[in-house]
C-alpha cells in the first residue's frame, strides 16, 4: 500500500490540518466519517475518499504540532498520532483504518499511551461502533445527468438525459475470530434518453451487483457479479480489462463510472511480501456501445447525416434507415470461459504486479458492412453524397463478432517525498480498429501509461500521465490512429470553502495528431450526501482524428448525485 503524509497550514476559513493518504484504498463502511474531539489540541478527525484514495484528516489547533506514524497490517493500517503540546508530547492512537472493505481491530501496544493515562483536558472521545458478529448496511443512490450540445444540428442528438437509481445492502458476519463472510447485493434502474428521432432510448432494471466473499488472515475468496480493478493508471488503463464498460457516453464519464460489475470468481493468497490472485469469468459479457445515431456511437451520426441531407434521394434514405446490426456472441460454455492470474509483490521502495489474461475483447469486431466499395476517412462532416458515389448497396446486415484476446501486463507504484509515481504497460493480442471500408482490422498493440500525482500543502492536486500506444503491422486505412500514438492526460483539482466547492479540469492531448479533449467542472459538496456538478466537454482536432471526430459533440452538462 502506498502512503503519503501532508500538512496544511491554517487559513481564514480552515484550521491547521494534517492528513494522510492511502493510495487506491477505501475505508470500511463501519467506520464513522467524522469524530469531534475538541480537547484543546485536536478538534476533529475526518475520514473519507479523495481522488480514489482514502484520506484521514486531523484538524489541529494552530499552536500544536502533529506527527502521524503509520503501521501497515495484513488488511489495513494503524495510524498513531502524536501531538506536541506546550508541556510534553502526548500520544493518541486511532483504531485500525482498513485499506478495503474489511476492518482490523486495534491491538494494544506497549509503546502507545492508553487513553486513561492522558490528562483530563487531553482526553479523546472515540465513538467507535461496538463489535458485533453481524453487521448489516443499507444504502441508496440517485444519479441524474443532462447534457446539451453547444451547436444545434439537424442530424445530431442535441440533448442527452440519464437517470440512474441504485439500492443495495451488505451483510458482514464474523464466523470466527479468523473468518469473515460478507454478501453484497445492489439493484439498478437506468433510463437513457436522446432527443434524436433515430436514436434508441434505453430503459433497464437489472441486478447491478451480487457477491459473496469469505475472508481469512492469509487468503480470501469472492464469487458473484463484482467490480475488480487491475492496473495503476487513472482514466486510461490497458490492464483494467476484467469488467466491461458502458461506452454510450464515451469518455465523458470517469473510468470507474464507465466500468460495470460482471460475473467473476476470485481467490487471493497473501504472503509476507506478495499476493497471488486468480480470476475466472464463467461467461462472456460485452461492453455497452451504440452503433448508430449518437454522438458517441461507433459510426457517430453517419446515418442521421444521410437522413438529413437534402440531396440524397428518398430511396437511399429509406435504405439507410433500415440498416441493422447482427451480433454473434460467444456461447455460455466451458470452452468460452476466461481466466486471469496476477502476482503482486512489495519491496521497501515500490509495489509491483505481473499479470496475464486469456479472455475476450469486450468491443465488437465488424467483419462485414452492407455498403461496399466506399473509402471513408472518419470525418463525420464528410459529404455523404461524395461518399456514396461509388457505393454498392447490399441487403446484408452489419455483422459484428466478438474475438478472443490475450493480455500480458506489468504495473508499478511508489511514493518519493510527496510525489506518487505509478504506471502500467501491456502487450495486447489483439484489438479491433475501424478501417476506411467501415469494417474492423485486428492488430497486436503495446500500450504504456505512466505518470505522477502530487497534492500540495494548499490542497492543489496535480495528475500528469503519458500514454504511448504502438500498433504492430499497421495499415494506413485504419481510422483515427497512427502507428505510434503519444498523448498527455491527467487532471488538476482545487477544493475551496473547506472542501464544499471544488474546481477541476480533466485533459487529454494527443501529440501525434494535435487533437484534444478538455472537461472543466465545478462541484458543489455543501449539502449532506449530495454533490452537484456543472461542467463542459470540449473536443478539438481534425475530423479524421479520434477526438476531432467528436468535434460536433461539444456540450455543457449538469450532474446531481444523492446518496442515502
């Protein structure tokens, strides 16, 4: 586990704060999120998530100094806080803060000063829940999203609205002092609406998550529909391939929001400095993707462009309107199962992982397109009359297939001073790329993503990553990609008003073709259990580049999240 400590000086609006970040970790649901102390030295202890990291914040009086000592344990960490007063240092120990859903009980240590021995004015009141053999947690979440294009086009879906609701619960039971059983269930309702006449509206009610996990001191086992994260990079992670994605809004959503739980069985064995992990996927699950009639569809708004063009005859418009897609998915059989293994090990300086996956590509390979003899450059603004001049029309469907895929990867993470270094590299056999005849060609690729992140004493967060995608056996007729594709991506965040308001910008700039994507946003967190985000998505570049092909999809959006 990568850990980093920071100090923030007092301001007019904020007290002096010391905090510690546990990279890529989350607190147990049983721990309280805020503990009020107010003993003249320590005002409050706060626990939460910050940029996918677990953060523990100590609000300290201005004339006090605080030092945080961290001790890693098998399934979490123990934070010991020493506060220097005007007389002599005193030590206050905090209960174990787990790095995952599990929780480790605090152990007595002869080097820790018991709370009863502290001076009365320095006494700490900790409202830790009483230990129970069975813990039940319920929750509900509501997500609302609405986006409006900045330009109105007759052939475009100018407005997108989405409403999601999730209701779930978990039960954690201690079978003995060494074994814990946990089950999680979550239902989801999802309504996606486009204002374009040809676009498909989608309403789903589904079992979003359902898993059963058994944990022991040296191993754990989980089965069910679950989200499992591999890889170290943030918004672009070639090793995070265990779960399919919802790509109906492309990359305008965060990676974790796009990923969907899938049916998996995982077993892990924990050693002194290593973890061995094995995962089986019993059947294939594809990513969600529109083929036509959306800003984010595989063929963008190509069909709507034809339907709205005044010079195209009605017979051809009728043909375009009737285009259909025939998908063939792998059957649910033993021979179509997927398997993955990963070895993680820790040194004094860094964490590493080596992985191999034998599975399926979750995006389709187009083996046949019904319109033949065309040469498309990928630019959605291409005049369809010129594109169809030499076209040969057939009564076939768009034939989509799903193919096997093998991935070998290495990932790493370390912290030097206050800067985190992490990354991953993958060799993938193979990925489907769209070509100029609107069918796919599959090619082997190598993909490196690595970068740094840093949080300043004034709570500025900087994330900078570099991406290099190399396509082997490259063909010039592949759309949107060169043989070597180099990009810079990341985000910058700054909370103000004691964390109640946050300004952020996500960016992705492709050096190879000079195209880019920017997502500035403002997030309001003032109201309990509620966040409201207002932002915009800006795409730029030539029409035949990946980001440039979405140039007409610039939009403003508002998002509301409520949790209970």
